[in-house]
C-alpha cells in the first residue's frame, strides 16, 4: 500500500541528480515515514477497528472531524488511485506501443480497475496473499539490475557517472521532493482492515517499522547501483528503468522491468482498493452514508462501496502524473495531520487506554507530527503554480477540503436522525 518497488522514483533522479536524489530518499524515511509509522503503530495497536484512521479521528475529535478525515482520505484516493493505472499503461506502452495508443490506453486502465474489483470481491486474504507474490515478482528484475550495474561499474571502471542533475533550478528539486513524498506515503491505509488482520496489536507496529526500512532500501539500492554504473540521467523520467535495464543487461531485462512495472500498477491499485473501500462501509454503519454501502458479500467484502469507489477512480484517469501527485499530497496531507492530532488528543483524554505499542512519552507524541506537517505545507506551497480544472491546484484542493463540512451536514440530515447542533459540538464518547 506504500510502495510497489522502485517504479515511480525515476522523476526524483531526473529532477535532483544522483547525490541529491539519494539524500532525499535517505532523509525522508527519518522525517516523514518513521514519525508516521510510529503514530500509526500506536493507534492501530490501541484501536484495531475496521475503518482505521477514520475511527481514530472520530474517537479523539468527535464525529464531525471523523467525517472530515474520511472525506479528505476518500477524495485524495480519487487522485491517488488514478496514478496506478497510469503507471500500468505507461510501462505496457514500452513493450507494446500500439496496444496503448489513443483511447486504447484508457481501455487498459479500465480493464485493470475491473480486474482488481473481481480480485477484491474474493476477500482480504486473497488480496494480501496475492500482494506478497506480486511484490516478489516485481522486485526480481531489480535484483538482476543491481547485479548488472555493479558489474558494469566495477569492471568497466565507469568513474565518470553524472552525479549531478541535467536540470537546474528549484523547480526540478521541488518536483523531486514531491515525488519522493508520494513514494513514501500511505502507511495509514493498512489500518482500515484491522478486523481482518491476525493479532493486529502485535503485527501492526512490527509491520510499520520493518516496512519503513524495506521501502527505503528498495528505492536507494537500485538508484545507487545505476549511479555506480555511470548511467547518464538525461531524460530520466517515469518509465526509464526499462532503458537502464536494457543498457546494462540487454533487451530481455528491459522486458522484465516492463512486466514488473505493469505488476506494480496492478498490485498497488489492488491493495489500496481493499483499504479505501472499508471507509465508506464503516461510515454507512455509523449513519453517515447510505446503508447500502455497508452491504457485504460472503467473503466480508463491502461490494457496493467497492464498486462506487471504483467508478469514482475511473473518472480521474485523464489527469497527468504530476498533477495527480500534487493534489493527492495536499488532500492526503491534511488527513494525516488530523491523525497526528488524534494521537495527542487520545493521550490526553484517554491516558488509561491500553496501548500495546507506545510511541514514546507525550512530548514525543507531540513532536512526531512536526516534520510531517512542515513537509505537507511545503508540498502545498510548491504546487501553487500547478493547475487543476482551470484553477490553481492549491485552490482546487482547498475547495475540495471545504466541501467536507457541507457534505457532513447533508449526511447528518439525510441519513441520520440525530440533531445537528448536538452532533457538531459533541465531545468524543470513546465509542
């Protein structure tokens, strides 16, 4: 749910150059991934409920803010989930250009969404076990690529690697940082299926911390290896791993990398579909959305919510990769800030809550959110010149966020008989 291997980090190298790219990829796990993983490890072990981050914020801050957390996460998912079919088609076009030309690319993207719907309808175990297999398969070509790069650099003595970017200026570096942030985000997505995870109090913290290291290594090692081999980074952008593999080992490895790229698009979309579909299901059970969204099949899958989400994701397929990342970071970032606030509020309001994993003392809990919040603000300001729907991306994201309270009022009026004035000011009940 966080990473599908090195696919997607090419723009970091193209924008920053080898040294800065490695610096970004080594620093962000410490100031972005680790604080987030610690926060989620504590909350997921203390409150392992289906719905995850939505339940945490609702419990800490009340139903109004719980709704905003869900709203921000689900609207962010519309843009986030459009990225993975885009990656799938991009790599497929490297192998079969004619297959993805024109409208055929969109048809492939829709086919991927349909396939993942069918896969998800088989239940969380089917998705989880499949994800492990897909991750091993997509990383295998990179193990070969790293070996070939090290051999190439050592035996041919390529000491003249281009350890600087071919691009200059703050814009290229900013793009690199934004892409890196996107590649390291999504840790909280696994929390929404807590009831379907074995021993979540033990396994969530372990998974968060171990995965943070694995993800960082899966990015840094291939990038450092191609740098050691002396590959030029001119025109290095999304999909360029194929060219690097072909140059180092031949067309056969390039083809394997392409196939791995299609797998990462499929695998991440499939896993995240499982995560996001649980949020409207739990909201429907809370009376915040139509009750039909809570319907499950015999595998426990909220099939109506799954199909509704898939339809929304299909509508966002036409945006560019960079624009999708910008708006995704803004909306997801706002929801992440609410989770850090929930961590602190729950420490204050429920000090006796059983916490099998605790992310330090109260001061540590407060400090955890500082750097991620600063990076989210940086991402929002860096995207101020991007445009979405004929307006600045920052304004577009703000309008989406401000629509959350409006839809909350509608939800309470239409699907719940509870008085609005009491709900808006209700203190958390711990329910």
